[in-house]
C-alpha cells in the first residue's frame, strides 16, 4: 500500500504574500490606471459624442 501520512516538512520562513501586496506594486497600478482611463475615455466618447 502507499504511505499517505504526511511527514514533518520544513516550516515556511516567510508569510505568503496576498492581493494587497500585488496591488501595492507601482507597475501594476500604472497599468490598471492606463486601462481604466482608456475605458473611461471610451465611455465618455460614447455618451457625449455619439
């Protein structure tokens, strides 16, 4: 039979980084800002000029 018991592995030294760490990165926020502004400009164009 296969041994399905878990052995004692090394404890992780760092805490896992989550979503708030990813959102605090400047390149990601610049990218999201550019995409958001393009969507906003497209919406304003549709609402006001068409």
